[in-house]
C-alpha cells in the first residue's frame, strides 16, 4: 500500500487575478520519485513555492500526512530554483549551518557532509569558501545542504539545470538511492530523458492545468503512440495518406509517420504501398520528450481532465 507523505488537493493560485495554477492535485508517496513537468512558465515553481509556504494557495489544501497542515520544516529538504549560498563561508560551515537550522546533531551532520562531499567529487573542498566554487560545485553543495538532515520529503526545483552530463548522472543516481532508502521525492524538470529514466510517476502541467498524470507505464500506454521512421526517397503526401497515419514530419529522404493510437503493427505494415522506397524502417513508441513537445505546442488534443490516469 502506498504511503502518502504529501498530498496537494485542488490547488489554485492567481497573480493579479490571472490564474496561474488551476485545480492541481497530486500525491507523493514514501520511497517514490514524483515529477512535475511542464514548459517554461507552466507553473512548476509556483506549485512548489505553495507547498513550501513561500506563498499561500488561494484555494486548495496541502497536507503533510504525518504532520498535518503545518509545514514540517525539519523533515523537508528543499532545493529552490533560485540557487545561492552565503559566499564568504566555507563549504563545511555552510553545510553544518543548514543542519543546525534543522536541529540536526552536529557530529552526524559533519559525517554526512564528508560522506556526500566525497561522493560528489568534492573531497578536500571542506575549507574552501563557497565563492571559490564553480557553479556546478556550488549546486552540489546546495543539494547536500538539502539532504544533510535526512528529510522524509525532498523537494527539488529543477535539480539538473546547469549541471554537466556527468554531474547530472551523479545527481540522478543519488536521487534514486535516496528514494530507495524510503525518502519521498518531488522534483520539477523539463529534462524529459531524466524524468523518463528516474521517476515513478509524473504530472504534466501546461498553462497551470493538469494535462497528463500517472505512472510512467500508464502514460506511455495511454499517450505514447507508435511512430515509424522511413529512410528512402518518398513523397510526404503519399506517406500522409496511408491508413493509420496521423501526421508526417521530416523530409522526403527521412520521414517520421506518427500513427494513430491502438494501431496494430502487424496489421498496419502490409498497408504500406508496394512502391515505397524503403532503405531503412524503424518502429518505436514516441518518447516522453515527444509527448511533452506535442502538448506544449498544442499539436495533439490531449484529454484534459480525464481522471483515469491518476
Ligand atoms: N510572483 C509572481 N508574480 C506574478 N506572476 C508570477 C509570479 N511568479 C510566477 N509568476 C507567473 O506565473 C507563471 C508560472 O511561473 P512558474 O515560475 O511557476 O513557472 P515554471 O513552470 O516554474 O517555469 P520555468 O520552467 O520557466 O521555471 C508565469 O507566467 C510567471 O510569469
């Protein structure tokens, strides 16, 4: 049975009477990685800031199950979108400071700080001032600061932005390890590949509204239709009129045919005209990235408001 750590219920928030978040609901369970996805300006950070009590919802409820409505600051870790640490302080001092803010024992904090600094390739940086770190190093220190006190719930606003691919992988692995140890994790991102590989469930919002939500498996099954890439010299209009094709993108040399939902591939393949020039043919499901782009660019009419995916 899933154990909910955080529930957001029918959250609404407007700025100057303009609705920014409309009726957003989701849960984050123990040991689970939940992602809020959405294009720039979708309302991801606003949702997180309402959870963190940085701003207040106009409507809706936020519940921290074991702790009720009050934000259990000692049990939450938070990596804000606005990065920044006190510049003149050393790395170890800043980490101990954050632990102290959460009343975490100093000896344990020092141990954990050393462990994570080593893990993130920052060994020997304990006495270096924050201002001397590179941007990525600073982000790693800030990440450590968010988990130093062993929170039950970790909220990461765009954790991968500004990191090189190696550091992204280090973060990804660590987030996964933390979830396996029982932490409930909510993260926002627009890096689809990361979310696809890392997260158990996701909520895709667009213009402040839920567009898609569910487990990765449910979302792929429901929205990730097949696509067929054909390399060869073919007229795009010929391809467009093949049964089961929703739209065609690409060039006459390499075209991508997006297929209708529920197309049965063995039945569809014989529908390809015999005169097609096929040098290469690949059939695959569309990726989360493509689902996201389709929605963000309003290419596909998604089922807004369907409750069966959650
Ligand atoms: N304090 C504020 N006052 C007025 N409008 C705001 C405020 N904060 C956010 N907004 C608006 O709310 C919308 C959502 O912003 P938000 O930062 O939540 O988006 P986001 O999904 O996190 O985007 P990004 O991926 O670009 O960080 C935007 O249109 C933004 O301009």
